[in-house]
């Protein structure tokens, strides 16, 4: 029997921020952290969907300590406002979960290609703005959610915003590679400090990621196919969230680790996951970090 969320250590006294907590993996992650005693901030773009998630979570876990706060990772002003308004001096867990997958070409409020801007740059800025609190909190962790689909493409440091040519799946894969390179570089920069920086992926779990891209693009047949695949093949969000919860709470998790389902990286209980060799390239990590600082205007100071 492998690790399950029932083995999460007590989280009483700990504070967690979960991005994209209104549905899917983010919701399950927030709910289980709250179930085990953490005070959880639901960081959501949609106020309405955030309120619905907040109500649902309290229905499922009446004793939970949860708070809803607005965060739009596609707008750096929103990211800064969220970080500045977050109360308290400590932060035990930051779960960089929110994301987009294979959506049509678009730009964020700051002009970045949408998937790179939301999946990587928004979380880079958020982490950087909260890093001082994380470093001041003993035993803190940052967990960033990537995907096995990172293996489809390395980043192109000369075309981070896919301006030369946009392919939705390639852009998604590049953003997920960026997630892993960010984890690698941040882990290297905080080595020796009391902060665990890790990555996780859900395998193939049924979430809105699979259907949102086709829906936005008006590809109804593809949307229906993805819904069918989710119902027949995909793991539940509860199983998909297990690697994230493991990376966030299990004893012995190491910095720059990548946790995913054990069975072919798709299903099963959490364990070490394969990752493409380019995601542990020191030079690439440093280049991406410097570019991210320049694009976001956020310098984490490590």
C-alpha cells in the first residue's frame, strides 16, 4: 500500500497558499491541507468560482480554516497586490498549482504569451514576492506543479513568448519545462537554507485542464472527446493531487525532487518521477531566471 493523503502529518499552526484552488487538483490539495489542520488561503482568479469552492470546502470540512483571496496570475499587478495584502509574517507552504493547457494564442495583461505568462512567469513573480516570508518560516516548502508533457519541448530562451511560431501543445510543454527549470534554479539558490523547493505532477488526472483549451477554441468535438477520456481513463482529482500533497507534506522530500504517480508516471501512488535532462541544466536554469526577473520586474534576492 503506497502513500495516501491519510498519511499527511498534522498541519496545525501552518499556513498554506494554493493557487488555482477553486477546482481540480488545487481544490483537493487545499481541502486535504485544511482537513489536517492548516490555515489555507484559496488563491483564485474567479471570485464567483472561488466563493463556490470556499463554501463547498467548508461543507466537506466544517472545522477548516480557509480564506479566499483574489489572484490573477495573468496580471502582475494582481500578483503584487495579492502578495502585499497577504497577512502575517510567515508562510509554511506555497503550492504553485494554477495553470492553463493548450489554449489558443493569447497574451496576458503584461503582454506575455498566455501559457508561459500564467504557468511560469506568474508563479515566478508570486514566489519571489513571498520568498522572504518562506525563508523566515522554519520548514517551509514551495511545490510547483509541472507535467510529464514537459518532455515534448525544451524552452527556447530566444523566443520565450512563442512569437516566431505558436503551437499550443509545444507552448504548454515549454511552460512545464520552465516550471521544472525554475524549481531546479531556486533549489540551487537557496541550498543550505531551511526551505524545500520541489515539483510534482498528477499523471493523467481528470481536471478542467483537458477541456478548457478545446472549449475556448470552439473545438466541440475535441472537448467531448476529452470529457470521455477523462471519464474512462483518467485518475480522479484526489489521486492526481496525491503527488502534490506528498511533495508538500511528506517527511524526507528533497529539494529539486519531482514526484508523480508510480505506474508509468500516469497513475498510482506517489513516487520519484522521471524528468527530461534539460530540466536540470544549471546554465539554462540561470538564463531562465535572469529572463524571468527582467520580464516580471521581480528580483527574489537569492
